[in-house]
C-alpha cells in the first residue's frame, strides 16, 4: 500500500502523500478535510485507479509465477515454457489482424482467451503422458511450437519468420528495439540435486538483415558492447567471434565451476 501511495504522488502535478491521505479519508467517509478540487480529481479519478490496476496486475503476475514454479518445480519456469505466451500472442493476432471476434473482445480479451486455450491444450496433452513434470514441460513445448507456427503463417522458413518479425516491429523506434538471446543449462547430479545456470546476450534488433553468417535471427541482432560506429549484426560476425560471446558460451562459462565440483 505504501508503494501505491507513493506512485500516486508521482507526476507533473504536485501531489503529496498528505494530499493522498486526505483524499482517501474524505472519500471513505472517515473525515471532511478541505482539499482542492483539482488535486481531488487527480488523485481519485486519475492516478489512484491506475496505481491500483498496476498493483493488481503485479500481484496477478506474481501469483502466476508462483503457480508455474510450483507446478514445474523449477524457479526458472515462465509462461513461455507452457505455451501460454505463444497462445496469448496468437489470440491477440486473431483479434487485431484477422478481426475475428473483434466486436466482442478487444486485444486483451483475445490474448486472455488464447492463453487459456494454450494452457488447456497443455493440460490435455499432459494427461496422456506419465512423465510427471517432464510430461508437462514437453506438452508446453509442443503447445508453444503449435501456436508459434500458427502465428508465422503458411511459410515458416527462417527467412519468412525474420521478415515477419521485422514487419511486426516496423513502427518501433530504435531505442525500444531491445532484445536478448537467453540460454539455460540444467545440471542434474547423480544424487538428484539440480542446479541451473543462465547466459544472456543483450542487444537490439536492426531494421534490416545484414551479413551472410549465422542462422535464425542472427542477421538482425546487434549485440551490445560494440564500439560506436562499428556495430555489426551477428550475421556479420565470424563463427569464432560468435562462439566466444554468445549466450551459450556465457552459460557454459557459468557451468564450468559447477562441473569442477563433481
């Protein structure tokens, strides 16, 4: 609640925590403190609803994270593992691009329905397996691939996917085109103990492909840390340069000390 109160004070108009307290007490019928009409409107009608919605969204995401991590028994579990994110993307595309159900559902509604369908598919598939957590994860991978393929359209080769991504991001300005490759390695010991390490390769997406090297999205991925004016996509890097800096090499460098303890 303290963070919500502080959030309400942030903005171009000068509103203090005391003002927020007074407005809340007045509207709850617990006091009758004189407050300027402008500040009353800013707090009660503008900032407080947004702060409460943000708090509820954060709490909902935290709850979903706990459920997924408990279900998969892995602290790195995320919506992509179970196909939920891919299903939500597909639902939003169906509404926004194809216009199906647009008169009834908005983009958010379409994304929510798509996420529910994807999660339902995972539960259905996992019932036909006996692999426990592994079965759920494999069902999630299958669901992710299904919805990702649906989003990509009939032509699903690497070039078509790259072109589709650039088209989807055509109106996104360069400062907001951040991206990163992520690699996670799990080490399972003979005694059943598990440890995971992660390698992240941050960068941004170019507006057009460059370079004949690499594969997948390498021709449009510009890694961070390159000298200004000399930035290249991974497609323009040599194999040795890529292998030394990639997310996979970073993950393996994190794994090496753990392997030495075996």
